[in-house]
C-alpha cells in the first residue's frame, strides 16, 4: 500500500477547496446581490444539484479509476466503470423518463420540452465525461512530473557516482607515477629522494583530505600543482625546460581538476635524449580562469606502460559533468610539434585576495 505523505494530503485539501469554491460561487453571488439568506440557501441547493455528480466523478476518477485502471492500461474496464458511474450519478434524468406517466405533478410534455430534456441530459453526460477526462489529465500530468523528478534524481545519483569514480582514478594514477619517479631517484641521490618523499607526503595529504570537498580554494590547487611540478622536475635532465606562471585571485574550483594535464605534460612531453619544453600557466581575469599547458610531443609507444592515458579522458569527463556550460576545451598540435591544451572556466569569485 502506498505511503501517504504530506504532499498527498495538501493535494487533497487543494482539490476540496477548489470544489468548495465552485459550489459556493452561486450562493455567494446570490447573497451579495439580494442580501437574502433564504435565496442564497436555495442557490446552494441548486449548485449542489448541478455539481455534486461532477464532484463525485472527479474524485473517483482521480483517486480510484485513474491509478488502478487507466494507468494500468485496463482501458475497457475503465470505460465501463465510468459509464456506470456517470449514468448512476445522473439517475434523476432516467427516473423522470421511466416514471413520466406515474408522476402526479408531471405536466404534459410537448415535443419541444422533450427535446430540451434530452438536450440537458446529453449536456450533463458530456460534462461528466469532460470532468472525468480533466481528472485523468491532472493525474497524468502529476505522474509525468513525478517520473521526471525520479529520473532527475537518478541522473544526479549516477553523476555523483561517476564523479566519485573519476576522482578515485586520479589519486592512484598520480601516486603510481610519482612513486616511479622517486624509485628511480633513490639510486641516484638518496637524500633528494628522502626530501621528495616528504614532499609527496604533503601532496598526498592534500589529495586525501582536501579533495574530499566538492570545491577547494584556487590558491590551494595552485600550491598543490607547484609542489607536484617541483617533484616531477626531479626526473628531468638538463635538456628539459619547465616554465610555470600562476596569476590567480580567489575562486572555488573542483579539486585536482588540472593535475592530470600536468601529469600528461611530463609523461608525454619529456625525452631523456632530446630537448624538451613544458609551459604551464594559469591566469584569472574576473570570473574567468584560463589554464594552458604546452609541451613537446613525444607520444609513448605501446611498449611503454608508464601511462594508460586515462588522465586526459578523466579530466575532460569531469569538466563535462561539473561545468557543462561553463568551460571551453581547446586541444591541438601546434607548430614545432608542441602539444597544446587550453581550458577556460567561467566561475564565481569568492573574494578579492590576489596571489602571484
């Protein structure tokens, strides 16, 4: 059995109030025009005689025939029940017809009077059918709204689940690559490796605790990227040039939003035997945040397992889920074989603090 909630109770009260207004409209108009309570009382009984059948037909269709027959596609039974209901609620017409010869006060009916009688009967039957259709239409509209709300809720849940999954892919991916770098450094410079582990600890602390929030300060993200870039530069030789520029104010953004692009720049933009260049910049003007990452393009071969390529796809997907109408993505190969990624975000500003 369906659980009755407050919305159902308020809906019932609203419909009862609507029908009270319909029933009381004529008596109130009579009272205001004649100031005669007796006339108003008579008008009420007239209104009740006219509208009690539509009232019953409306509520029966709205709460019984609609949910249990019409919306379960039992249309024939629904039509038969409505036919019986409508004819039953208008029994007085048929009573007059079948007992026309036995009613002592019944005047002799002329042809025109019978035409009027059957016209009135037809009008009331059509009116009752319209009332039933209105009840089903309102119930159908409510069903559609309910289904759409459920679909939106399911879509939101699926989006949140996908975002959580994408974020869970970032941390292991980031950790895997960084540990590989430190592992290589241990054999070359143990002291530097130890410092790098301390730096990695700070990075992981941010990734584990700060990234659990829906949004974080842009300054925290910039500091995270700066530390990460310094850590990644340890794997680079003198043939690699790394340039960074961060000019941001105060803005809240999704955590770890750009780190995968920085990872890709070092994975695919650095060669141990050829000159390499990485340029990373982030600039904020008003509520517009622009991130640019350019790097020499040295694509990995199938035999190189250092990266699975999920970082860039995850970033693009997170952008689409979080900032569907608020971002622009530009991705291309520039002259001199430079891989270029540019992201423009339009987000609200939190305060006027400025950081260089």
